């Protein structure tokens, strides 16, 4: 999946709040880069114009970010509930990061067909 396709899919389509299915590594990391760039631009606009834009952007991106993180865990055949590991300081975030960079299952798993 390419950069624009990933960002567009996760911010404008039914994938916005879709917690089922699977998401490939490329979809996850392109979206992460896209959300960083959007947040950075919002921060620049906020700094120069004074409109509290970053808060709006963060609120708008919470649901698709969580949904995509859950689908990424599904791609590695793990339940989305493992996302709660992020609440464990340092160790939880490192475990999640390891899973997010790991290759997904090459074949169908209990969460659906292999992602592209």
C-alpha cells in the first residue's frame, strides 16, 4: 500500500472506525507517517495563526489510529485487546512496537485473509 492510499483509506473511508480485519505493515507505517506530517503542519499553522488546530487534529485522528493499531495486531494474529499493553510504562510500548514492525501472517488467520 502506498502513502496516499493508506492515509486516504484510514481517514476518509469505512476503515476510519473499522476494528475488524487486518492491516499490513506498509498501511500502518504510511498512515503513521501521514498522521505525523498532518500534525506537524497543524502545529505550524497553530504557531503562526494562533488557531488551536493541533487539538482538533489529534481528536479527529484518535479513532482511526486505534482502529488501525488493532487491525495491525490482527495481522500478527493477536487480539486487539493487546493494545492495552500500551498502558504499561515503557515495556508495554516496546512490546507493541515489536509486534507492529513484525511481519504479519502470510496466510489467512482467525481475523481474515492476509493483508496486501
